[in-house]
C-alpha cells in the first residue's frame, strides 16, 4: 500500500506525462487545483492584491507548462505543488521589485528555474555542493536517492515504482549510489571537514 507522499508523487508524475503528451485538460486540472491556494498563500505571505497574485499564478503555470513540454522538467524532486509555488514565489518577488509587467526575457529566466527541496537546507558551501552533486550523480542513483530521502518512499515502493525485482536490489543499488556520492564529496573536501 502506498503512503500519501508516494501516491502524490505518482499522481504528479502522471499529470506531468499527460501535459507532455498534449492533454490540455491536465493543464486546466493543474490550474484549478492550485489557483485558490496559491492566490491565498501569496496574499498572506507577500501582502499583494488578489489580481497580482492571480497574475503571478498564471505566469507560473505558463512557465511550468513550458518546462514540461520542452523537457526541462522530466521528474520531480518535490511535489508538483511545491515546484509550482516556487516558480510563483519568484514571480511575485519580481513583481514586487519591479511593478511593471514581466516581459519575455523575464519569463525565459523563470522557465529555467529548478525547484529543488535540497535548496532550502543548503545554507553552507558543503550543503550546496552536495545539492549540486545530486543533480549530476546520474540515473538511477538520482531517482533512488530522491525517492528515498526527499519523498520518503520505502524500499518496496521504490522497487515497484522503478520496476526492480525486489527491495533487496534497491538496497544494493542505493548503497552503491551513496558510496559514489560520498566519494564525490570526499574528492572536494578533506577528512577534517566532516
């Protein structure tokens, strides 16, 4: 049985795949699902008028859509809601700094944003370095480590999601991935840094 986090992750991945395949109803579903919550969240956290929050949300949905159809967003490292809110948050901040309408150059910069849950915790150089390594470690390691550590998937759920024979195969692969990641980190920092 899947946990709520696992279920949300699978539903988000299915929604992304539907959007990638050109299903316009999925974009409408995404919009309707998160519009009210985002507008309220932006009004509370940034004290903006409803129309500003709604404009930011619409721009965020457009950016998210473009990221999906161009392949910039292939798999999630957070929930789709978190990813969408991160884009929207940056748009709201931009609007607060410059009260003029966003032009195409601004939207292009926002399209290239990646919402990584690791970023919130990357408060020092080592943590930022490890966060960068997570994006370069390659597959299947990146997916396994993200599902286990950031999405709290069980070994059994990862095996099902990634079509592995059983959870022992996932454990072995995860150990290899962690060893690779640790070696990459040790290559940058000396033993006394740990």
